C-alpha cells in the first residue's frame, strides 16, 4: 500500500456517498486509487500520462 502519500479525494465524491477516486502526487508518479476499496493497489502513472488523461477527460 502507498503509505506516506497525501491522498486528495475527487470533488465529485460528494454525490457518491463520499466514495470515489483519490489521487496522490509525488515527483515521479501520480497515484490513483478507488476510495471504496483501499485493499486494491493504487495505479501509478507518470506525470505526463496523467496530464494527457486530464486533457482528454476535459474534452
């Protein structure tokens, strides 16, 4: 499990009983996890891949 990371919950979590996606960043990776199931390992992607995903999702 990714301990020591500062997890930030999605602003959309409020409409989903507070359960949704959480993200934590560090210099070499962006970690993404499902706040409903913390036993499942977080997905780690490069900051560039995360930026590409956000750009695509905003379209």
